């Protein structure tokens, strides 16, 4: 691929995933939509902090948001987001298992 812009866009989305709370939110939303209050209750923390994270993920196309009355409901823009996070978690687990084997053989 000659167009390097795709790599910039890819990196931008990856940056938007670069916080533990954002990954936790993706994990929560992989099965169903939740409203802001539910996400806040499950994850804990501050309203303003969660709001910023959800806004970033929505702006980057990771999440969808719909408004119903006074509530905002969030869902994944595509199931592929959760799949991508699961693949990265699998890589992490594989690496941890390799390190464990190395230390067991010392």
C-alpha cells in the first residue's frame, strides 16, 4: 500500500484504545448496549473522566452513541473492535506464557 495516510489513521485509532478504561468499556459493550450511568457504575471513577473517554472513542469511530430522553446509550461501532482487542489480549497472554516458561527454566 503506497498511501501512508492509512498508517496514520490506524495509529490514531490505536491511540484511542491506549487507556485501560477504554479497553474495559469495549469489553463491557461487546455483548450489548449500555447507558452512561450503567458504564459509570460498573467501571467506577469520575463522571467527567468517563465522559471524556467515551467522547474520544465515539469521535474515532470505535463507539456509537444514541440519545434516548436524557440518557446516552453506547455500543461498539462494529464487533470487529472487540475482536481486535481480543486478538491483542491473546498476544499478551502468549507473551506472558513464554516469559513464564523462560523463568521456570532458569
